[in-house]
């Protein structure tokens, strides 16, 4: 990676949701839609039912919601491919860290571009621990890129939200 993001502890930016009750699901929805909120949220209890409810609620608020099934994502190449499939990156997407940063920074360039009516993108990444355990460097680099992109949007004054929910 060409130094586009600095390494730092993820513990300072993660919020934990240990079990998802209806109240906690509502709280998670609020955190996802908060423009000033953290770019990475760690969830430990987002099952299929709760995930479906959250998607429906976020879509009703004009957020694009994409999902990654991390059970089979064990390394950088598989992660970059899965992100391409989920988000619909443009044909020139190079499947490397710099290309991921560029694509996340410019969602209008995607094959399924983000419209002006959409308030942001929420990526629900189920079973993120598979990547974290098998390729920690790729996991950390991915989260750093997400944080950098969200920070860049805030600096530019964009009224747009990008958030990744990492499911354990």
C-alpha cells in the first residue's frame, strides 16, 4: 500500500453491540445513519433476521445496503473480489488497495452508481472474523481504507455516509 492511510488501533473506533435486541437494532440503525459516526461498527449478534430488518429500515431512509458473506473470504484477493461483486465497481477496478480506495472514494463511478437521492452506503460484512483470523494484514488494511474514505468525505464536506458493519 502506498501510505494512503496510517496504521492505528482499531479498538478506539469500534463500537460493540453484543446482542441485538429490538432497542439495540434501532440504536445500530441510528449509528449507521449518523454522518458524524464511526466508519466501522462491530456487531456480535446480527443474525439473518436482524440483518434483514436493518436492511429494510436503512433502505427506507434512502441508504444503499450491500452485503458481504465473509465465510469464504480468507485473503486480500477474495475480499477485493467480493467487494467488487457486492458494490459493482467499474470495469477498470484493478483489485488492489489503491483501486479499492479510489472506488470507495468515488461511488458515482461504479457500474451501479450511487444516485444523488441515496444518503449513503452501508456495507454489512457477515463473518468478518474469517478474514481477520486468516489474513490479519488484509483485514486491517481494509478497515483503514474505509476509515480514510469516510474521513475524506467529511473533510470535503460531503453529506454522504459510508459505514461498514463487521459481524463476528
